[in-house]
C-alpha cells in the first residue's frame, strides 16, 4: 500500500528579516527540451531556458537547477500526485522523471536591507545584485548545508533547505544577523 510521508515542519520564531514560508508542493522534474515543452501542458508555466533563472506564473514557479533539471513549486493545496500525473499524461512516452520532494524541504524567506549580507556571511556566491539579479536561482551551499537560493526581489530571497538541516541554517543565519542589529 502506498503511503505519503507526513511530517511537520520545524517551527522557528520569525524575525523582522526571516520567516518560514507557507508549505509548498515541490516536484523535481528531469527532462530534455522536448520533455520540458511537453510538460507545460501538465504544469502550465514556461520552463526557464536561461541558466539559473526562475519563471513564475501566478502561484507556481519553475526553477532552473541544471540543464535537464527543474524544481517545480506550487501551493501545498495543489496535490503533488495530481500535478505529477498531469505532467506524465502530457509527456506520454517522452523520457522524463518526476520526484515529489514536498516533505523533504522547507522554505525560508530572508528579506530586508541586510538580506544579502546575512546570506553572504555563509554563502560563497557573490550575491551583489549585479552578479545575482532578481529571478536568479541556483543550488549552492550555506556553510555546511545544501540549499536552493532564489532572489525574488532586490532585498528578498527564497531559500529551500532540507528539513533536517533547517535548525542549523536558522541558527547560523541568526548568529550572522547579530552583526547587523
């Protein structure tokens, strides 16, 4: 019998610059250009073809994480199994892979005038707006934790982190932020 894992997200006290995002449906989609084009019938958002960019349409997003890999985000009330089934139906025999990672990760929002500096306290990327513009996303490291980082506005980032690493990431960011209080 197929059972969906149900786990609760760790709870953290929100700050003026960091909060836990609402739960999301998260699907990792692997497929070439042909598969991505066909998948749009099941997840109607054009997949970004520009390296490390996100595309947003309403409450859904497609983040480019690799040449043939996208992270698809939708509100939690949009069932992952239904979305995956719709994509698979649109693809038919076109080679692809879809994996539900909704329970593996949580999202954090880092915002405010010091957001870039706080993240750069543990992230090796140059997050200056000229180097990491709005709409850019990538898989990277935050100290010892793997994350997906997406700049949504000049002073707002979406951070996807594995649930088990979230307490470490939150504590680390809180420690870095003390320098900016």
